[in-house]
């Protein structure tokens, strides 16, 4: 059955609970599937999005909040876009070029 499951776990991936979860849930970690090479504070990843089913990660972005907007929050925000495994994710210009007629 397809599942999308995410939230603020307040636990990094190396805690015993998260190691057990990764090993037994059968879910994929979206950020691990498509790492954000510009993410901030990589050692403090405590928010997660997991999934299983007919999906693939189209984009995964993790950034730190701006201090002037979120003064007392240390959490980075996380944006994950999942698409169907068979969805055409090429840029629109490429898809239009390949259309017949």
C-alpha cells in the first residue's frame, strides 16, 4: 500500500529508534533518495519524509530559516516533491519538442 509519512521526529538518523525504523518500516527516506547538495546544518536533520509506493523523488530541498523571520526556531525547512514513477519530469520545452505534429 502506498504511504507518505513525515514529520518532526526530533531524532537524527543515527539514534537507535531511527536505525530500527529504517530497518523495519520498508519506507524510503526522501532526502536520502535525492540529497540536497546545498542543505544547511546537515548534522541536525530531525525532520523527515518517508514514502513507499509508485513514487519517485522529483526534488528535495532543505534550508535554514532566516533569523529575522524565525528568531527562536533552529529547524531547517524541508520541501519534498514526489511524482509518479512513470511521470514525465523533463522540462516543458523538451516535452513540447517531442510532441507529434
